[in-house]
C-alpha cells in the first residue's frame, strides 16, 4: 500500500485482502463469502490508487447494483476512511455528486449505481470496482465500463458472492483463461472473518446448497430449480471422446435463428455423445443463414437437420427450395411426452439427461452459461415447464441461443442414414430448382 496510509486511515488488511492488493492484474474477479470484508478491501484499493495516481484528472469509480445500496455500503465507509485526510484539508467531499477529490493530484473517486449506468457513458475510467457483480446487468460492463477503460488502460475489480449463472460467474471462469485477468475465491475458512462457532451455526441451520454458495463461494452449487448445474456443465466440457468413437451414431444438426438484434444465430452439430463446435453468427438475415446451413449440410452430411420454426420459417423455406430435407420444430408445440408443457421443455430435459450421462460439449464459456442458466418448475397440471428465453434475459443473462440450438438436436430420435440414402439425397438436390414447378 502507499505511504500516504501512514496518515492513520485505520486500515489493517487481512491476509486475503493483502494478497489481492499485491497480486492484482488489470482485470480481477474475486468471489467472497458474506461479511468477508470485500467492500472494505475495494474502497481501500480505490483510495490507494487514487492517492498515488501520477497522471492528470484521474477518475476512479465504485459501482453497486443500486445507487441507494452504493450510498449505504460504500459512500459512508469512503467518507469515514478519508476523515483524517479531510481534517488535514487534503480532500474535498461533494455530497451531491457522491465524490471525493484529492487536492494534491486532482484524482476523483465517485460512487455510482448500476440502476442508472447511462450516467457513466462518456467518462474515462482509470480504475474501478464493481460490487455485487452477480446482480449487475452484463451491458453495464460490456457496453459502458469496459470501453471507458481503454484510453489509459484502466483497471477493474469485480467482487461479490456467487448467485448461480450470471455476469459474475461468466467473468470468474473467463479470467482463468486470459493473461491480463485473474480470479480467486476466498471461503469462510480462508478469511477467518467470522467466528468459528458462528460458522458452525450457519452450516447447521442453512441448507447444504445455500451454505456452499454463500459461504464456500461455490459457483457450481445448483439451486433446487436449476435444470443443469455448472458442475454438470463443467464435467461435460472436460469430457472428451476419441476421433471416430462416435462414428456409429447419427449426425444431427440443430439450427436456432436469431429473434432480435442482440440474439445469435447458431448452427450446432452433434453426433452421439459428442457435441461439436457450433457456428455462431450475429447480424445475419435468414437468406444468409440458410446459405451457411446449406454449406454445413454439404460438408458434414448430417442425418437430420432440426430448425426452430418460430424464427426460422424463412430459413426453412429457402432450404427446402434448394432441395434440403429439413425438419421444423415448434418450441411451443406439443411434446411427445405429456409430462412436459411444450416441445422446448422436453428437448431441454433430454439434453440435461444427455449431459449428466456423459455428454461431451466444447469448452465454451457462452455455451456453459447457456446450459446452466434455465430453471424449471411444474405447472398446475404437473407438467415440467422450462424458464422462457425472455425471463432468462430479464435476469441479466443473454438469450440461451447456443443452448437452444444444441437442444434442437434432441427434437426426436434419428437413425443413421446409409451411404446410399445420403447419395440419393445429394443427387436429388443437384437438379436445377424451378420455383414454378408446383404450378404444373
């Protein structure tokens, strides 16, 4: 820490806090249990870096999910920590803007709420903290904060307690794969911030899953209503099959066309217990997607192609015009098994069973998040119902387009076609398409 803390700010970091202060990189993701002292750590990191900043007009931020929450958690603590410096005339405190300014270098620390993240647009950020990251909408980081750090390569610390699949879990796992990122978790047994007898009481009185999530910082601890846990998905991502091991099984292609501008169009191949690398596109129209699906059919020669008809009617029509035998699937249609509310729920439950029985998936962060995102419940008739896409997006997660595309490969059983059947299909497609043929 900087020498300025000799002014008596009263901060004596615990071992885990000192470790994070010293070993931090540009982007840092720290999973911490409740009452670990994460907000205190974040505030002191901001003060330290602002006090020691050498460039002009340094600007540092603290963001909580809501402005009222930020004021209650951070603003009061920030002012309390800086009181000795205020008494010495070293800082200016602006209550209306929730900011402090260090007079010796002009650096500013300001408090924001993610409920009004538009206020961050246009700012240059030299460093910042995003607290309770699990409750933050992804666009706060992706569209606003991240671009604002580019000017002077600002740093960011993400802190919070795991709450299932969300921005926090996505960044935590992503950080392990990139050189300028780091992630770490500190359980209640690592920080020693809660008395041992109280830890034992919490463990006794809480459910095993809740204790694992809240105090052991276990991202993989599934909720009771979660269809697939992150543990299930991570296991599938680490499962590998040898080349040729799935040659006995049918090749199946699932195609999920985008609904809206921020959704993705996905072409997902699967053969037996192995899901292969998906093709993911943004901003392409149905004709372009149909061309890409046709190219995939020609190169991979699947035994069946299932396409979501809700958004892909144009894709289906075009492929059929070109002579391809594709199968439309109505997500909201009737399930084969009456125990499911609709076809989408049935496909996803089949997918979940496949994952848990040894399915292999690409080690793709977006895919893993998609698969672990949906929750389920039972309707009044006792049928299993899957969380709709729009409800998932309301929780701050992206539309599970990769998951839906993979689920489409479970629309119905598929038999492996013989080489003769595939050759016959290919020969039929070679004849020139005549759009007026059906009028004869």
